């Protein structure tokens, strides 16, 4: 399939490169030309074991390219992943979605044929709805489908997490689109990953709930570790005894 990733941060770069390694034609888009030049020369801006080798392999195979031409790249692609940053807003509580909505505005003004637009960034519940309203406002009805496909990548283990996940979550309200993503992820599903199809809002909530659940697990085992110190017990024994994977599997 023809895919583009808008944003070459941690999620966008790793996911884009891994999709190309699965046999798809991928364009990774960024406005930083110096960063793109470095990537084309195999200079990776993040630490992720094996990523440099995958970049070179798929550039040489003609499946992976980098560009700062957002509109041209979008119009060449069937699936557009939004993977820009969503940092904490100035209020310290909510997410800053300005980059997400800025990309949505550009897409809404320039797309000429049907596209599947996917939020890969971590976004609050209802973000997909707002992106849909932005595109509808610019009279692009029928030219797009908005999908939520949250990521569950750990730094230092991202390539492994992408290729061998425990689940792939697709949030869409269109059965044909869900079937398409089942095919896109087929090489991964065949390795044992569960394919979770749900509504777009449910997928957005799954990401936040997963993060919260992981934080809860870590906090809980830390409290157990404190107790273990006081009663002279090895916390590793306790973790194994109550279910090792419960605490250490994301």
C-alpha cells in the first residue's frame, strides 16, 4: 500500500520505517530539511537499536523515502498517518493539539481523491470527531475516512513492539476500512497479534486507559517493593508469585 507519515518523531519514524519493511511504499514527511537530509544519509535522531539498518535497507529497496512536500506526498498516498507531537498544553493538564489540527486544515484544503486519515499521535477522546468536522467544513465530504490507530511502542524496544505486538487496535466506523487495516497489518496478525476493531472513540480511550493501567501497575508493584523491604522479602519472588506479566507487560 502507499502510505505517508506526517511527522518523523519517535512514533512516526519507527512506524513508517517498519511499515516499509513490511513491503509498503512509505513517505515520511517533516518540515525540517536538515533532519530529512540526515535521515536520508542514515543518521537517526533517536536511539532505537536496529532502526538505522532498517532505514538504509528500505531506502535501498525503494520502499522508503523522506520529503518536506506535504501536499504532494499526501496526494501520492492512500493512507495518511498523522504522527505529529501532542505535548502537554500550557495549562499543564490538557494536550496541545495545534499541530494535529493544523495538519488536518492543510489536508482538508488540498486532498483531491479519497484518503484514509489515521491518527497515530496520542490524542484525547473526540479528536477524530473534530478532524472530521474540519474536513467537512471544507466540503471534502466523501473524500476521507478518519481512523484511530494508537501506538504502544516502548523506547529501546519500539521495532520489536511494532513487529510483535500483543494487539493492534483500529478504531473506525466503516467495515470496509477495518477490513483494509486487517490486510495492512496481516503480516503482524499472522505472528499472533490480536486484531481489535472498535469505534474511533473507543480506540482513543484505549490508548489513554492503557497508559493509566500501566502507571497503576508500576505504582502498585513499587508499593509492594517498599513493603518487601520492611519484611525482608525479595520483590521479584512476589512479582512472579502474583503474575510476573501482570506488572511488566505493557
